[in-house]
C-alpha cells in the first residue's frame, strides 16, 4: 500500500487563486472513494471539523476532479472565482 503525504490545502488553494482556470495537483489517493471525498470537500468547501474554515471557501469557488493513475487516483483543483451573490465577508472569512 502506498503511503500518502499530507496535503497543505491552504498552499494548494493559494496557488490555484494565483492562476485561475489552471488545474493544480492536490494529491494522490489509494482509492477512488477517497479521491471522490476530497473532490466533494473542495467543491463544497467543507471540512471534517465544523469549527474550521476550508481552504477552498467560499463554496463554489473551486472545481475539482479525479484522474485515475497507476496507483489510484490523483485529485486536481482549479479556482474558478467567487460565485455570484456571495458576500465579501464569506470570501475573506
């Protein structure tokens, strides 16, 4: 089994924001289910802990996809901009 490195999601999100529309690697996951969970968390800007802020907030600001690889699935993310109707407070929170 491949050991996965921890992902600095704030660094990935920051890199994505600097280049909107460009897919950036997030991480490689052993299973498609793990990758799908990460894709969902990025797109919804959700976290495992309710009290913490997602690096990908506000929800809808990022796209994510999984790409099958020899070892499992790679997750990639891209910044698409703040959705219409999102308050400035949600963006800077």
